C-alpha cells in the first residue's frame, strides 16, 4: 500500500510538470499574438488595458508607447472580486 502512495505522488508530480510546461507554452504563444496584435484582447473600463482569454486564465495587459506590459496572469478559479484591484 505504501508503494502505491509513492507511485501516485510521483504520477501527480509528473502530470503537474507536464501541465506546467503545456501552460507555459500556451502563455508564450498568447504573448506572441498580443505583441503582434495588441488590440486583439477584450477592452476593459481602464484605458489601454485589455484582457486575453486563455482557457482558465486571463492575461491582463496594457498597451504603452514602449510596448505591452503584462499586469497579471489571472487564474479564473480565484475570487473574481479581486481582479478589479489589478485593473484599477
């Protein structure tokens, strides 16, 4: 039984590692799109701040004269009321 617990822990770590790598790749691809098409995100109430939807995440970014500034990568499972603090 103890061996099974260690096996499950190992499998969980492997899945998390591959999930993190996959998420990292998705974020990099989304950031390339944003850098090439800064107005591709959904506009917010704040000027020059937009949101790009990426599965269960939101990339909140601001267009500036210099380029794109990522304000946050938001996990949509978090408290939605807290997102307003980022966009302010």
